[in-house]
C-alpha cells in the first residue's frame, strides 16, 4: 500500500495516521476498524469472487465500502498495519465446533502484531463478536475487555504435531483463545502467507458444511453495542438490551444495508437452497 492508499484506508475507518507504530496506536486502529468495517459474508450469496491478495482486499473494503469475513478483514488490516510500520505475522487458527473439536485447518486467520514500544499482541478484527482491543500475546492470565474476559493459554495438545490436523488434535505449542471461559479457536504460532488461506476461504464459500454457505450475516460493533442483519432479521443491541425487527420487503432490506452498514447493493443476497441428491 502506498501513502495515498493508506490515507484512504484510514479515512474509511475514521482514524488518524499514527505518528509511530505504538501499542496505543494499534489499540485505537483495532477499535476503529471494528466500528467501521462490518463482518459480513454477502459475497458468498451474491456470487462474487473472493480474491486473497492485498490489493483485492483493500479495494473491497476501501473502494467498495464493504466488509468481509476473517480472511478479508484481517488480511486487509494486516496490509494497513504493515504500511504504518507495524510488524505483522498472519497466523492460522481452527475454530472450535459445538462438539468441542477444532474445525478445518486454515479455518480462521488472526494476526500477531509487534509494536515499536515492545508490545506483542494478538489482533483480530475478523471474528464477529470478539475482543474490542488486541490481546497481549504472551499473557496467560485473564484479560478484561469490553467484549468479555479473554484468555490466551497453552493447549494440552499431543507432543507430536504431525497428523494433528487430520486427527482433530491440537499440537504442542499451539494456543487456545478463550472468551468468558469458552474456547473460541486454537491458534498456531507458525507464520503464514496470505495465499496459504486460499483453501480455507474456498471451503467456507463452497462447502454445504460451512455455516457461511447456510446463513447470511452482516454485523458491526457500535459505540453502544452491536447491530446485525441476518437475512431479513435486524437485531440492535444497546447496553445489553436487544431489539429485533423483521424487515418485510426487499426495499427495507436494501435500505438497512445502506443505512446501518454503508453497503449499497443492487439486489438482496439470498441463501441458496441445497440441491437435492439424486436417487
């Protein structure tokens, strides 16, 4: 990203260019991103390509004023932070399923960010409802955040990492990220390239087993809570109190995307019904 692109990105998230890549600057940028760029999977249901390159991700978020899911949001955020002088490492994670087992490899992308004043942080602007601020990467105790109480801890994985992905086990050296005592995802510490996540993005936008192909979501953190549009259901949360409204018409849905998320669409995205199997 050049200087002008970086400035455009900062305007997109209503943030000032930091004087230096400090811990305070990272915290401010993290929160600003969460409040400006929605977590959404609309491309899957609009038939849009998802290209995992810095240029494509930044163009989607900045030029097209859209959001995305983890690979897109954290991928673009990594490009912004790098342009601002932060040291950024992409990490692959596997999200815990309701059964308690980790999901597929490259299920999620998170970022390890080092700052100029010695900070080492786990940044994640692409996990929906999560921490508002980066988590201290090396801290193993509880970390209080407006989004809950978080904890980064060593896993109880097997001593041999080989084959762990296939078996569903975690490997020695992995980290569990917990929110309010519940495991969210297991994080590998090995650095990854953006292109490494292509297989995970492909699976999530094509597999009938992916929750992204079976549901619509567009969600944004606000100063008072959160606003989420799931299909035709608009949920506004203010100070823990939820208000739910069912949108009756396509025009109402398109207006909600524009008003609450700044997303201008020509048609309403819809979840495709699964094709019945032949006898």
